[in-house]
């Protein structure tokens, strides 16, 4: 996939077209290029995204996930909730890492856009006409990289990576498939956490 195809697919995955998801795609691509690694098809890479909860711009996280292949399902993305549009990408075998943050250069233009005015009135992003969604996509996508991204020096991440725990078992009470590490012993039975009555 070329970069434009990655953007198009990322936006399809995300569900609407917005400036923050594009910023995430650009940050992710820049991080891959800086570390000279390719998208994580397995768990070769790990990313840390600095979005928080319930704030504008969290869509950044989806752009990062799609571009880097560090995803919730693979378990190789973590959140450091600083409420920022920034991310760190780490190559696990070498612990080489880079942090990329999104610069506020375009925020005034973004704030004055039809898209953001409608968002401010409570219109859902996917209910805003596509052409108005695309204006902000183009703005962030076509800006010079140095205008929108701050790319740090490559550094060594202090990471210890645990191996995946393999294997599943059916809970003895509800019968649902459960990863072994999440089964609990109740009497002589292995049961899932909700069936065990334990908190975790
Ligand atoms: Zn979005
Ligand atoms: Zn159960």
C-alpha cells in the first residue's frame, strides 16, 4: 500500500474523515520511517499513544493504530493518558524508539472550518457532508511534515517485553472460551473471572 492508500483505508476503518485521524496516520508513518521499520503485521512493534479520554482529537489514536499496525487486538498499543496528540513507536527487538507529536500550527484554520463549527453544534462527524470532512483531511494531509509534526531523536526505550501466554480453556461454569491466564480456581474447577466472583 502506498501512503495515500493507507490514509484512505485508515479513514474507512475509522468511520469518518477528520483532521485528528489524519494527524495520527501521518505521525505513525513518520515514526515507521524514522525507525526504518515496516508496519507491524505481528507484534514486532509497540506503540504508546498519549490521548486521554473524552476529548477532541482522540481520533488520532485510530490513525496511529492503522498506520503502525499496533492495535488493540494485537495488544501492542498502550495509552499514556496525557490528552495529547503524540505517540511513541518502539521496535521491540532493539528497543529503538521515537516520539512524534502533532504541532498546533493548523488549529486556528481547523477551528474556523465548517466541519468544526458543525461539530461544535453537536453534529456527529459522519453526518457532516463528505466534502466538508475532506477539507480538513486535505489540510492536514497536504501540509509540510515539518509544519505539522515534531519528530524526536531516536532513543532507547527501557522496555521489558513479556511473552504471550498461549492456550484457552472453556470455563467450567459458563462454558465460554477463556485465555488460561484469566481462569481462576474455585474449588477444583477452573472458571472465568465473572463466574469466580473475584474482582480480577
Ligand atoms: Zn475522527
Ligand atoms: Zn464463566
